[in-house]
C-alpha cells in the first residue's frame, strides 16, 4: 500500500516537469513561427503567434519585445510602447529591448505629427 503512495507523487512530479517542458517548447515554437511570419511581412500572423506565446508564458521577454516590434510595423504605437514596457519590467537591463523602446519613442513623434497633419488637411476640405 505504501508503494502506491510513493509512486503517485513521483508520477505527479514527472507530469508537472513534462507539461512544463511542453509549455516552454510551445512558447519557443510560437516565437519562432512569429519570427518566420515577420520575415515574410505577415505582421498579423506574427502578432497572433506572439500573443499565443504570451498566453502560454506571460513572462516571455522575447514575445513581448517581438509583439511590440510588430505593433510598431502596424502603426499601433501605444500598444508597442506597452509591450516594450512589459518586457523592460521583466528584464530592465535588456539592451535589445531598451534600444527598441527608445527607437519606438523617437519614431512616434514624426508619425504622430504626420497623422495630425493629415487629419488637419482633411478637416480643411
């Protein structure tokens, strides 16, 4: 009888490790698939993949950073900044994320001005 109690916790421990490895592999696969999609300029697919990675692991710095890049490419700057900030919260010293975040902030100013200029032009018509 004691033997059954000893093997059950071992089985649970093994299953937990197995599922944890499956989860991280899934995150890695989603991140890789997102990168592939981004290389093909399939930004909606990339966003989908990186969001899926974040559902499996909300602490994936790579997924947050890559999702932010995709949002930038789609012109969704507020969303991009939020994702960069989430990545920086997880890894404040990550030089890639810091650089991307800074570049995004710099790129937003001309993009917002251009958007406002177009809006003003349309209102004058």
